[in-house]
C-alpha cells in the first residue's frame, strides 16, 4: 500500500475493479483472444462474485451492464448437444454484444 501511495495510485474498489475486469473480458471476446462462450462464462462468474456490490436491479447482470451476455450464456444450456449452428449463432450474438458494450463504454 505504501508503494501505491508513493506512486499516487489508488486501489480500486471492488465495483471499480469489476468494471475493469468486465471491460477486459469484453475486449478479449471482441478481439478473438477468447471464445465468446468462455468470455461470457467469465463475465457470469464476475457477476456472481460482485452481486453484493453490484446487485441486479431487474435481471441478472444488469448491475454490471451485462444482462444480455448473461442471458446469452445461459442460452447454451437450451441447445441440443450437437447443435453447432445454434452454438455458432449464440457465439456471434455474444461477440456482437461485447463490441456494442465496448463502443458504449468508450463514448
């Protein structure tokens, strides 16, 4: 902590750190560094971890602004095991939502 104070850096709150991690995962999916399904899974884990500081208002994930991604992530559970077309469509939707959120946060 002393080193951070000397550098005049503040430790982010859990909510701030969560937003930083959210944006990191969004960027990883948008850039193709992480699969949309895996990235959405990481985001869902983050939502669960931060539920006490960024609670859902109406839908799971809306406290962090990622409710659509959470919904898309759980949509994989409804696909048949061999529905590659459906999985591909969900992954495309997740990637598009990640790109939209990144643009929204940049504005």
